């Protein structure tokens, strides 16, 4: 079993920045993909950014150039630096980890971009 604990959501003005973090614990393996999805009201959950255990990142087109995903292997933690935030980035952000053929999800953290 793997547990994911998220932190860093909140309210920010348009153009501002936030940093999300997600720490994994439990049966952790070195071969994995980890990252973030988001879900806005009335919309489907969508991929934001992921990173593999080898450090290869992937970004949704909507966030390329504004968001950066990094990982800290020593702490089993993934960070999502979100810059130049827009109102349309408002959503619940979910941490996700895939390993050994299984998906694991965090409980979600709210990000609200509003003036």
C-alpha cells in the first residue's frame, strides 16, 4: 500500500505562484511515475504534469512554460512549482503515483486563482 500526502494549495491572485508538494510513504519502489492531475468543477480530471523515477517530465500543453515538476528521491517527494497562474488553473489538484501496475491517489488540495 502507498499513501500520498499533499500540501501547498491555497488562494493566489492571477499572475502569482504556488508550490505543491506530495510525499509518498509505504511500499515505495524505485520504478514509478508520479505527478499531478486536476479537476475543475463540472470538468473531467486532467493530467497536469508527471515525472518518472528516471527524472523524465511530461507536461500538459496548457501548463508548459509555467509549471515545473521536480522530485526529491531522498524524501519520496514530488514538487509542482506553478508560476504565472491564471483563473483557469483553479481546480482541486490530486497527487498521483503509478508503480507495479497500480494507481495511487492523494486526497486532493484546492488551488484557487482569483483577484
